[in-house]
């Protein structure tokens, strides 16, 4: 395979000779340097805290909460990043050492080792993201298995209350911050530059850095289980003042969110600049595939909203470590302030976790039904409508929280209105399938499963938007059912659809279709049996986040627990299929689905710089069934192209 | 579209709608209705359910019809019809959902305003939430306090909620009403019980280790029974110390975390109070001093095996009530 850009002669001339022997292992970017630099930075952080406390005359000198925050959760991760090489280029630039702007030696996945170090190729980063997030998905899922075992019967059987609350909190935090959000970022990372005809993302080194922030955040959240007092246990929402008074594990959540949030923001900025400035000639906004639209909208949400959760977690941490009183009512703090700031991020976060899925569904349904996306422009505009409305509904999480009464009806109305653009999308997907020639491959099954399950999640959302019903069902299992219909039936089904859909493009091999379909049906059945009964458990009176419950709910909880183990087991089929197919699946064609978007016009996997020549975009991406229509041409060859009129 | 396919589509939709209706009717979705506020909530619930069943049936019908009719044969690699959109349809599926959600919003708004309105003769009850107990006090009934919420039937009640430590949330499923108790803030909730009976009071906001056990009962009684109970409780507080101590024990919710045979308490969150003499020995303090200290400053000595900082300090108890409580605990734990 030819790459377009090679190391220029100048680049060779300015770089110094490579290190050899032990100096190479110890001093060159890699896991060994990451290891010792992590320890060194931890020691520096430790020293800063101790010296500062000694200088200020504070007792005791060794106070573990500030030491944990500064040394373990801030300095050590920075040391790791520096050691693994995420800052090398910038560090050389900053100290005036010669940099190599044309150096692409860390670009492209040539062998498996390239996936275990910072790599500037968006395709490698995309795979790193997806694999890492699946690891955390499995860990988070296993936690759910443990607390479902506890909940199978009333009373306490396997874990104590602290562990139970910790499991519930870490499960949610991992699934949200380490799985759904970054899994979409990973799929987008792989696909978006290809879809818009770009050689890479706009800031490849920033892209590499934003990936490496992620395992740090995830490790932090999982590690909180081993610190004294146990994992953070105030729920993933971490409401103050409970989170202020919880054991040490809470700061692992406070800081884990900062690292994950920084990763999100950097990726979103990268997406925005890439989509705005790096589209191929002819790729106007109205010719972009809907996944590109979806990531564009999501990235806007991320950059605007994410700083708010960062702020809310810093406030909690300051209250804990520096004895500020943001949320201490006795000292003039404002308890509800936490929830306002938290939900100002965390409601838009629901759309951060859903809009990319909408994009994936549009790609898969159009390609598999062999039809243009119905009402393309309205589909794109409804994404933007959700973006704007998404910022005006946060208080619907707080209808019973003691907010000002006048805030409730306006927030109910805006929440209800979001059903309109969402409805437009659902009906448009249905219309896209109508009169199609539908191929029921695994991605299509997951996309259809998504549409049907998301409708249930959307409808239960209307119940929660209505203030009187919400007053009855908020903080109950009805909410648990709703979020899982939206985030599992919605986000996870589209993530699975996306992984199966682009698996041949990412790995160059085809997955096993039979196992894929089996995985779908087991997941679909297990999912519904697990989560549907939670609706009536909630309306009947079972609160969420309880380790023990009234005996009258015992039967359904047993059903739910058994179904959840079944659901967990279905993931084994997925993992088996992915691993074996990646290792020895049949070689994939360039375009197994006969898709029309640009990523299918290059080899599987694509060349290191995506396109050997820049594509010329000449039409819409979904012109299935239109005679002679083309989305893009290569070679500047425009002969035989029908310039299409705007509809 | 041919007429035949419309008929098939409608038939599938009707079957799905019928199934969904059966699920809606056979499952006991809502607990028994025991308050006026629940009437309104139930109305909005079923109104929304009817609309939801209609929309779900429509979507389900189109999906199933498409799966059956538009499946490509294995050898067919042709494309579907190049339909790009239909302005009329798009207007319909923008406006119809907008009208439906507006209707739900209007009904919800009316019910909300109605449910927030308390009658002028409302009974006021102060609700104090702390980890992990509820205390209800009745300002017009000589400030008597109770760990169980007792309410007269048919009279509207305003609960004034306060939290001493973290956020808690008051919910009685049969009443349908719920509101958080927030530190540093006064919140309130209106309930008008309509049926005599005993209902669970549940904390629905994660409040720490004992959250799942932060439960008590709401007892709705005849107004005359309620008055009789209030008089009797007021007298008990003034009675001999043993009784007064037991009343303080009960009204401060100690039973939700602790076991004490003399008070019929079976809580398992905190240490077993029947073993107080043993604990005092381990702490190396005289029993009465130890008991008093543990109530006022629970972290001074925490029995091994129990987490620290779970029990809130009860330093605000009036001195006479504190003494009565200590005396009661000392006597009953020594088997007297």
C-alpha cells in the first residue's frame, strides 16, 4: 500500500540519531517511560502537597485527600501522558528543539503495537477508542450483573450497602462517560474524515491526546473501589451535599469526570474544525451524510455543555478538599445550585449520547433499504432543533427537587416540544424503509431494534416531561426503565449497528453474520424482559438506587435479574464474533453494503492517508435508485456525471 | 399505495394496539388511589397512555409491514424507489405530534395547579428528614412529634419539608405526591387523603448507606381517631420518664436503624441497643454517660463493625427529652 506523504529529506536531516540500547528503552516514548514518569510525577505531586502543608503549618502533614487529588489524580496521569509520548511534539517545540512537521512516523496502524502508543492516524485512534470503550462496557456490565444478583431477592445477600451504592454509581458513570459518549466519538473518529473526503482530522496530535485521556478517566473510576471507604457511592449524578460527605472514593469520580470531559471537549473541537474546514471540494453542508451532521451537532453540544459538569464536580471537590461552602447550606451554600449546573450539562449529555446514534441509524437504514433518506433536510434541521431545545429543558430532572414553582411549566413545555423533532426523525426513518429493498443484515436489525425501542423510550419520556406524572414516578424504577430504553435501546443498539456496519471497513475482515444475528435476537429479547417490567415496578412504588425493597416486588425483580444475566451472556457472543472475525474472518470487500458515502469508495481498511487522490463531491450521498447519480468522482474525472439540480 | 396494503397496515396496527391495551389494562400499573391529587395524576397518566399506544401501534405497524413486504430477495440487488421526501407528510408528522404534546401539556398544567392548591383549613405538618429517619411534628397539636405520619381522612394537609443533612425525598405511592427535602431550603407538598389505611412512606433520593431502609408509614384515620391519638401522645410526653423516653425514641425515628426489644424496634443499620451495656464496657465508659455521648456526639466512639459518620448527632434534643431517652435506654438495655 502506497502512502502519499513520506518523510521529507529535510525532516531526516534535522532529527538527531535514534537512541540505542537501554537509553532507547528508558528515554524514548513508550510504556516504560510512562511507568517511571508516572511515579516521578506522583512523587512531585506528593512533595508539593507536603511542602505546602508544612509551610502553611497545617496538621496533619500527610492528609490523604489532597495528596490523592494532586498526586494520584492529577500529576501521575500527566506523567503517564508525558511518558507515553502524547506531548513529545509540543514539548520539543516549546523548548526550541527541532520539530518535524512532516513527521508521520507515528501515523497509521502497521502492526498491533501501533495501537498501544499515541498514533496520529484517525483510523487507529478510532479503533483504539472503540476497543477501549468496549472494555469499559464489559466492566460496567459485570458490575450490573453483581447488583442484579443482589436485587434478585429482597434483603441483603451478596454485598453491603456501601458496595451496592458504589456498584450502581460506577456502573452508570462507566457506561456514560467511558462507553456511550466515547464509543460514538470513536466511530466518528474513524468514519467522519473518510465521509467528508479528508486525509485525517484537523488536529491529529490533539486527537491522539484526547484518546489517551480516556483510559486514565476509566482507570480512575474503577480504581475507586480499592481506596479506603470504597468507590464513589452517591450515584452517577453525585448530588451534593451527599457527595461532599462521602468517603475518599468520591474524588476519583470528581477527577475522572474532568479527564473524560477534557477528552470529549478536545475531540469535539477537532470534529468541528475538521467538518467546517476539511470537507472535500463540492461537499457542501447539504451534501454531508447525516452522520456528519449528527457529529457536528453533537460536538457543538459537547463544547458548550461539558464545562458545566466540570464546574459542578470542581465545586464538590473544592467543598471536600479546600473546605469551601458551595453546597453547605449551614454556611450559606446553595444546595440546588449543584443540580442546576449538573443538569445543564447532563440533559444535553442525553443528546450527546443519542444524536450520533441518530446519524448511524440514518446511514444504515438508507443503505440497507436501498433508498434515499426521507426528508434529508428536515432530518438535519431536526438535529439542530434538538440542539437548541436541549439547553432549555434541564429542570425537568428537578420537578420534585424544590425548584421555583414557576420554572416547572415552561420546562415541561420545552421538554414536550423536543418530541416533535424526535418524532420527525422516527417517521422519516420509517418512510425511508417504505417501498425499499430491505437487506436484513446485522446492522439493519440493530437499527430497526433501535427505532422500535427508542420509540418506547421516547414515549416514556413524555410521561416524565408531564409534571404531575413525573412527581409520582421520578426517582423510581420507571426512570431506570426510561433511561435504559433510551441509552441501551437507543444508544447501545446504534453503537452495535455502527460497529457491525463499519467492522469490514475498520478491520478489513468480515464478521460472522449468523453470530451477529444471534447476538441481535438474544440482546433484543433479553433487553426487553430486563427493562420493560421496570416501568410498572416504578409506577407501583419501587424507588431507584435501593439495595433492598418491599417483598411485593420480589417476583418481578427475580425475572429481571435472570433476564439481565441472559442479556449479559449475549455479549459473550458479540465479543467472540468480533475477536475471531478480526483474527481470521474472511477478507472484506471495499464496499460490502454497496454504500454510496465516501468511506465505501476506498479500500478496506483504507490507505494510511485515506484517499490517494482528493475526491470531487458532485451529488447527494443517498441517491439510491436514481439513475446515473453519483456522490463523488475521483481523478477529477467528471465525464458522465449528471450535475444534479437542488431539490 | 393500494387499498389492500392499507387494510393490511391497519390490521397490523390494530393487533399491536390491542396487545398494548391488554398490557396497559392487565398489569396493575398504579398502586391504589388514596388521595385527591392521585385522581389528577391518574387522569394525565391514562390520557398519555392512550396517545402512546396509538403512536406505538402506528410505528410498530409500519415496521412490521416493511419487514414483511419490503424484504429484498437474496438475489435482488436492485435499489428501492428514489423517493426523497413528501412535504405534505412531513407537515403532518410535525403538526400532529405538536398538537398531541400540547394537549398533554395543557392537561398536565391544569392538574399541577389543582394539585398544588391547599384548602384553607389545611392541617400543617412539619416533616424533618435526616439519615435515615423521618420525623413528623404537628405545630397545632402542641408540637407533638411522631415517627409515623398520621393524617385525618378527607382534610387537606400541607407538609413542610426540611432536611438536616443531605437531600431526601418524601413519597407515598398511594398519594402520588413527592417532594425533596433540601438542606437550607423549605419545600412543601399538598396531600388530601381520601381512604383510611396504612401506606408506605419511602425516601426516593439516594441519601447514603441506609437509603433503602429510610421508610416509615402514613396512617390515614378518621378525624375523631386522629384527635384522640394527638391528645394521648401529648399526655405521654408529660408522663413518667419511662414512657416519655419511649415516646422520644419513637418520635425521633431511632427504630428505623436500631434494634431495641422494649420499643419493638428491629432496625439493622446501626448497633443493637439491647447490647448497650457490652458496648459501654468496650468503650470503657459508664453506661449512662456512654449512652448520652453516643446520642449527642455519635462519632466519639463507634462500635467496631459499623461505619463512622452514619448516625447524625442529636445534639438539638431538649435537655428533658434527652434525659428521658437516656434513662429509657439504660433501663431497657439492662433488661429492666
